[in-house]
């Protein structure tokens, strides 16, 4: 299997006595809640400003201006969620990009004889790209490789092979 989540959840459910369905709910609910919060924030810019001002209360005065600017810019980015047409257009335009990048990961993976299915490479693509959102060096060097290696290790690839693959994929992304 891709990831042995049913086995892990089943074992955890047996050990704790918590029903599997309830465990799935507790794992999925936070993500759905945050997504719903993003849509709600996009729908009500005035509410967002109130939220920003409330959160700024806890920020030291030295950092209030830059944090406020960062938060407001983030909220401006959510504006695309207000229009279903724009949202669907963005989704339609990014889908081929993700498929192309996942295909590149797969092709390089074949070169490394990783023997992983395409959806495993899409997961690796997602985690490595999310890791680059962490503050780090230019090009995301470090977090990218770490996330890629950890993801592949979770898919039963040896640490050495996963690290070599991560470096090769990142070079293929950055060099051109």
C-alpha cells in the first residue's frame, strides 16, 4: 500500500478503544476547519481586519507594523477565494503544473530505481514544496531535501537513496 494508514489507525483504535471513524474525524476535522476559516476570511474582509487587530494585541510593539503588513498581504491573497470562477481557474491552471512536476519527480525516481508509484511521487512533490515555505536559505535548500528524504523514507526508500534523490530533484528544479 501507499501508506499503511488503515493498519496504523486500526491498531491505534484497538489499543485505545477509540472507534476508527472517530479517529479519522479527529485527524481530518482540523484541516477542514482551517479551509472553512480561509473561505470565511475571504468572504468577509472587514472581519479579517478585526481579526488582525485582535491578534496584533499579542505582538510586541516593535514588530506590530511588519506583522500587520504580512497578515494583511496574506489576507489579500485569500481574495481569490471570493470568486468561484477565479478559484476554479486557478485550480485548473495549477493542476497541470503539479502533474508536470510530479512527472519530473517520477522520471528522476525511475533513474534512481526508487520503484514508487506516481501518487507517491505526488506526495513527495507536495511535502517538498510545502517545506520550501519555511524560512530558510535561498531556493529552500535544506528544508526541501529534508522533507523529500523523510517522505521517501516513510515510503520504505533507504535514507541514502532518498537523500541523493532529493539533491538531484532540487538541482533539476533550481538549475534551469
